[in-house]
C-alpha cells in the first residue's frame, strides 16, 4: 500500500469517527433536552411537543404565585398559567424550582424552556433573555413591623433593608439608595425569616408579594405599596428563541379575554381580598 493511499484511508476513517462522534453527541443532547436542533437558541415549540414535556422555571417559595403545598404539589398564579401553556402545547409540565438570581442562568444553560417565576421585565434583563408580552403589572412595596411602620420613602435611607438577590428591589435600591444598609438573601424564605427575627427594619419586594405575606403575618404591614415606577411581569425564553417567543405571544391573544382574571379569582383573591383590585394587577391578551 502506498503512503498516499494509506494517508487518504486514515483521513477518511478519522473524518468518519468525527462524524459519528458528532452524531452521538447530538443524540445525547437531544435525549436530555438541554440542546436542540435549533442550536444555542433553545427548543422550539415543535421540539417541545415532540419531547412531550415543557420545562418551566418557577418559584417554590413565593406564594401565592409559585410555591409547594403540603402535598408536595406546585400551586399558585404562575403555576396555573404554566399548566395552560403545557395544555395548549399538548405536553406535560415539568416544574423546575429557581431562585430569583438564577432565572437568567437557567435559560442560558438550557435548564428550562420558559421562566414563569414572577419575572419583572427590565431593560437589563432584556439584554440577556427574550420576554413575551406581559400578563401582570406590579410595583415595589415595603413591608415593616406594625410597631415601627415605614410609610414614607424618606425613611428608607436610615433603615436596614432586606431584599432577595436578583430581584428588581435589588436594582432599585442599588440605583436610588446606594449608601443604604441592604441585606441580600438568595431565597424569599430567608428574607422573611430575617424580617421576623428583627435582623432588618424592612423588606423591599414586589407589592403583590408584600401584601400577600403581610396578610398572613399580623405583626407586619405593607406601609408603602408603590415604590418607584410600575413594571410588568412576563414569561421569558432564551435569547434568540423567536419560535417559542412567538408561540407564547400568540397564545396570549387566543386565551379567553378574562383568562387571567379567572386565575386571579382562583389563586390571588383568597389572599388579597379587597386590598387590591384585580385590574391593578392583571393584564389580559398581553396588552399592558
């Protein structure tokens, strides 16, 4: 056998090995659902349907939006919306618990297809993920002990403030109260425990969360119910996943006109009572 022929055969075998290796890697990635044929942009709606499952990133400790009940089931406003998404796709939902600070990373690393963890739309986040049209609107609120209620923003600079890392409360305080004493926690339960234990003077969070929590803790109140500009909350997909983004936006327009009002009555009304009008929070058909 001549050297040139041997070289050509060897090159051919090497190329075949590379091709087989690539195929094997692709098959493994598809089996885990972490990488799709669409490459770095995440799974398309069709790929999700073909897999029979959609992975939804949600909170597990933020009632009444996303939490785990005594039976180990996920419940809440965001959960009900996720159930509808899965039903309309014809697949089963897989709930993936996320911390607020990890929501972007879970999309970027393909751990989830959609984030539904009460995700407030901001310009900074929109550089890293793609937001669908909104389904809620929200402002920040300030929760403090009834005995030492904080009712005015002028009081905030002199207080020890508690926030959850990765939330809009963190970015708001960083921008508007850069010298404030701010305690940052990873989880909502850690933040509320710090407030109960007296490790901080007030908890800055979404007003929807603050009102709900204070309703169940009689020694605390949401003395400031609107801090800063109002924001919207939306589902988010991996940056560049226009297929799934368009599917989510289309679904919003096809849902009944009172769909989210119905979710409000089922999951939020029992918590808020007459403290909040549903029209202050709910957005129908993706139209803020």
